[in-house]
C-alpha cells in the first residue's frame, strides 16, 4: 500500500497544474492527474487563530459540537510515526479528514517517529528506533533515517487524503541540547527529513520545545546559515499561558511573518457544548494569515462604521442613511434612490421593516434597530480566523451594539473576538468568543 501511495505522490509532483500548464492533446494523462490533485486536500492554508491538539482524533460528534461552541478553528492530529501513543486511531480516516475540512477546520497533521538519541522516554515500541548517534560515517545514519521517515509520513498523509501543499509537522520531543552528539544527529535527521518532505511536495513543519529543538534550529539558522535545510514553519512548545507565537528562547525575526505557531498551554480538560476533551492549546499564525475580505453587499456604498447614531426625520447623517436605504432595499421594504436623505419614503420603509421584526414602528431608527438590521442574515458560526461576509455582518452589529469600535474588515481578528466576548458577557450568555446561533439570535433581536 505504501509503495502505491508513494507512486501516486511521485505522479502528483511530476504533473503540471491546470493553472500553470494546461492539458494539451499530447498530454492525455493531465485530466487524470488533475483529478488526483483535487482528491488530496491541502491544509491548513493561510490562517491566524486558535487551535488544539490531542493524541486521539475526536469523534465526529465531538468535532461538530466543538466547531459550534469552542473558540478553536484548527486541530492537530497524529497521523504517522511509531512513537505515537495513539497509533491506533479508531476515528481517524480519509472520511473524517474530508468531513473536518468541509466543516471549516484547519488540520495540523503531526508525525511522531524517531527521537533524539538522548531522549529518555523513547522508544516506546520495539519497532521504533532512536536517531543514530555519530558513527564511523559521521551522522549518515541519522540522515538516512530522516529521509526514510519523510517517505513514511508523506505516504501516511496521502492515505488519509492530506495531499501535497499541506504542512506536515515533525514532532521532536524535548532533549538535552548540551549533548553535542545528540543535538547534531537530531539536526542532521531534521535537515534530511525537511529536504525529503519538501521534495514530496509538502510544507515542512517542525514541533519541539522552545528550549531544545526550536533553539537548536534557530542556532543553526543564525550561527551556521546554509549548512542545514530548515523547516518552513515552526511549532513552539512553550507553556507560558500567552496566546501568541513568541518565546524568549529565540529572537523575533525567525520564521516571520507567517511561519510560527505556539503550544502555550499543556494537557488540560476543556468542555464546550457539554463535550470534554483533554487538549493542548495553540495559537497559530501561518502563511498570509487570515486576510481581509471585501464587502460583498451594496456595491459603491460603505456599510462599516465605528458607530451608527440614531436617525430622525431631521437627521443630517447622509452616510448612515445610505447604509439604511441599501439594507432596507435588500430587505424588500425600500425601493427609492440611495440619496442619503431620511425622507418620508425612507421613514416609511424603516417603519415597515421594524414591524416585520416585531419592533414597535417609530419614525426614529435607534441603536437596537441598527443592531438587528446589520446582523440580519444566516446564523453562521464564525470565530477567530474566520473570513467571510458573516464576519462583516458581525463586526458591524457589534459596533452598533456598542460592544466595540473597530474597522470592519471581514476578518475575525483579536478586536472582533474581544468585542464579541464583551457583548456575550453583557447579555450573560456563554462567553466563548464564538458567534453561535444563540449570539446571532440576540443580535437580531437588537439586544
């Protein structure tokens, strides 16, 4: 099976993409290979937000509940390596992987194989082996192990439907950095693994403790540049409780921008929606991060503002009246021009909309009306890192409700999360920083 998967990997790497090399009459295999590319999912993509990891992949029911209730958008899963305590994964399958990606989860596939030769906790299994120390051939054995392990990890990833373009994270547990032979063999192993995993089309990620494996790589980067192949991204294990990607063990310039994540809290139980999982907590800032999304409604009319004042028939708030007129047009109660005038036609449309939402009709358009109108739409679950029109709606509504004062970008960022928590706390509902259906219900009632 592994030989077959590696053969598919080789075909994928050799195949031209549709974007760069369209199929021709002389390339009859291109459509088939393009289809293979579509089957294999690439993850996690550009993302900034919260994630968790746990050795055993949770059940589908647990994942669905945590998507709806928890602040997490990314999940680390152990897919490969003989040093895993959870080599048997009853829930993990290609179907499970595809279901999470379809839901919106960003997957962080982890490999836990050979470990540093001075790491006392490994090997756990008879068929595992430590990274070889220096021998008559230098660290050739460690390099060979790195390449072999990369082949294995890539094959396992592909078998789960996690294809080229995805980041595979090699987990090198903490070790004695002062042990020269141990450190150097680990560095050679990692360099060979990085070279091979990238040749197979994957993005090279590396997880380790800030004080050992991460410092080892950063010392190589700064003190021996060009001597070792370094990973594209690092995952820093530093349980300092700070949800960021910084650590005092390495300077801020390495693997920035977009190349860091940090495991900032170790194993602990968290319960969301009545489902408890023992997890490590992570903050993630990868690729280009969660990028701003343009407004998808009312072309030519700015909708997002820091505040939405009360409108009366004597109002001179031209810009906000245009927002109102545009949104009432979408709601089907206004058909006049977007002229910024709170005139009789606009007032009548506003009253009609108020009545349709069970507000007492009035000539004034107040804070509660703004909050309800700006949040109107699908009750989509959005959280830190989400990027779409639902986030625009949420941001506008939170500003109108007085929970925040920030620019509406369409990116669910730190300011949006803080404003949402403020709003949830004020209404005494679950303070999760997640826009749940319950949260949308409150907003759409103008509360």
